C-alpha cells in the first residue's frame, strides 16, 4: 500500500520513501528507487539525512502506526507478555492442536514450533531476558556507567607505586608540594 507523499520531494525521493517503508533498509530502498547499485549505500544514507525525506519517512511511519494501531502501550504490553508468561502453562502442549487451548497471553509468548529429529514437538518461546531488558530500558532502569581512572590497576598498586604516580602527576600539573615530595 502506497502512502501519498508531499509535493516537496522529487519523484525519485518519493519512491525512495515508499521503498524504505518496506524493510527500513536504505541501501535496498535506494536501489529499488532507481539509484545506482554501486552508490546505493551512500545515496540511502544521504537521503535519510535530507530534512524533507526524513520528515516524510517519519510522517509515513506515523501514518502506518496509526492505521495498525501500534502504540507505545501496546508494544510494552506485548513485551510484558513475553517477559512474564508462566512456562507451567505449557506442560499440556504435546502438539500444534494444543496451542489453541492455551490462554491467549501464553499463546502470544510462543514465537514458533517444529518437530525435532526424534519426532518430538518443540515450542520456540519468546526470550524472556531480552523482553525484560527492553522493558527495563524503556523504564530507565539501566544506566550505562563507565569508570574513569588512571591507567593501570590502581587498586593493586603498592603504596610506593601510588606515591610515585602522585609525584609524576603533581610535576605534570606544576604543583610545588605533594606529600612525601617536599
């Protein structure tokens, strides 16, 4: 389904936007929009930096999200289903016909099924860890922290090594006096 673009784009830019919405791959979208395969990666990157193209992609994606009713609440709810399903509800599943008998939230945590080489029915389930991590990031539970310190393992240095490091730093900083260096 094509989403109408605004008049401020060239025909090729408009085609790029439509193609980009298919798989969100700028290189493939540029090729499908008629740009050279040899320069498609650079063209796709350049097009996504173009203010008008970027605005149009965002507008089109917003229209798609509204049309299919994708909201932050729905995405987080689905992540919660995947993160918090109870595997005990799956004990009675011996084949594909049993999946329909499961409660809906449990069914939504199933991402696929197959038969192994011994003929046993196997369910593929959502990765609870990934879902929990995504919820945690959304809620701001995880903060990236980096330790900044002097080169070397300062905690394992002897006191003499630490004092020598302090003397060197003091000299570099132009300080006149450092304990033990008067």
